[in-house]
């Protein structure tokens, strides 16, 4: 966890420096592609700051008030970053179309210099974050933002080269539009993943019907109901279920062995290992006392 925080801190420092440089560049050149890149970097710096805060919160221990600690902080941070990225992409599309109709003059030499500086800085950040991007949604969001910034800088460079050799000023607007189009699907995908966790959806890759069938294969299990699976955060899936057993299991002391089998089943049998499972073992008569729909 501390390694991931250091990755984020390095990426934040680089992005904050690039932001200051590119603000100057956008003011000098008036380039849409560079303005878009500044917008990227602004959201990137804000996103990385949120990611750093979330990474710190995630290290806090659980309490009686917050029994999972701040594990969900990474999901909330990823949601905020995705929403901001989506907003920037929408702005870019609107502004790009407007500038296509009335393209301003953009100095290609200055544009090229700032594009190269931005790309080099983003490449360093990408390398720093690449090793931890699969650790959780928070780091994945930060990595995607930096990659998007890198694409933005590359677009700035291409636009500068086209303008320098052809004089076609609309290349700047086209580059900005392409960058905007690239942003939108990534932002939507990340936002969908984060909302899935917040809505306590079944973890991707886990088939609850298959889980139910496998639990029913355990000796003395007659029925599985109130089966729920969700994620607290990345890498922390949880599962709960009510298990109806033979009545004699509660008199002959057999229930502890069955509980061990059930927990081993969900922890070892499936691609998504669920080590935090809670099973309510009950006789068939108990269902008469439950007042909620069963699943």
C-alpha cells in the first residue's frame, strides 16, 4: 500500500509541474489541443490528489463505526475522477466543433515544444504507475488519466507537425476532437465499474448460479437462499447465504464440519476467491420465521 502511495506522489509531482508549463503554453499559443491537454492535466492533478487522499484513508484501520475501515475510499475517488474525465471529454467535443467552423491561428513551433515536454513528463508518470495499475480502482483511474494525458500530448505534437508542414490550422481542432473521443469510453467504463461496486453488484467473473449449485452439492445441504455477493473494494469480495441443513446436523454436532466445507468451497473452487463469507445454517422450519423475499 505504501509503495502505491509513493507511485501516486511521484505522478502527482510530475503532473503538477507539467500543468504549470502547459498553462503558459496554452496562453502563448491559444491551441485547442493544448487547452485540452491543460484540462487533462488539471483533472489529472486533481484526480491524483484525490487518489493520494484515498490511498491514505485506505490504510486506516477498521473501527466500530466503520467496520470496513475506509476501503470504499478508492471507489469513491475513482467515481469522482471518472465523472470529471467525462465532463472534460464533453467540453472538448463541443469546443472542437466550434473551432472547426472558425479555426484560430496556432504557432506550430511553440505548440510542438510544449507537446514534447508534456509527452515526456506523461511517459515518466505512466512508467511509475504502470506497476500498480491493477492494484485497485483508484490506481487504475489515476493510470488512465495519465495515459489520457499522454495521448493528449501526442495529439498536440501531431497537430503541430501538420500545421507546420501544411498550414492547415484545423488540425489543432481535429486533434482536440480525437482526444475527446478517446476520453469518453474510458471514463464511462471506469464509472460503470465504480458504480457497480457502490451498488453492491455481484463481482465480475463470479456466477452466483454456479456458486449455488456447488453449495448444494455439499452433503446434508438441502437449500441455499438469500445468497448475496458484492465487493467492499478491489480484491475484497464478500458473500452471505442462508443454508438449510438436515435437522439431525444440529443435534449430532455435525454443523462445524459443514461450515468448513462451505467456506472452503467459495474460497477455493471459483476463479474469484471469496475468503470473507458468512453462512447462516438453519433447519427447514426456520424459514417460516423469515419475512423477506428469498433469492
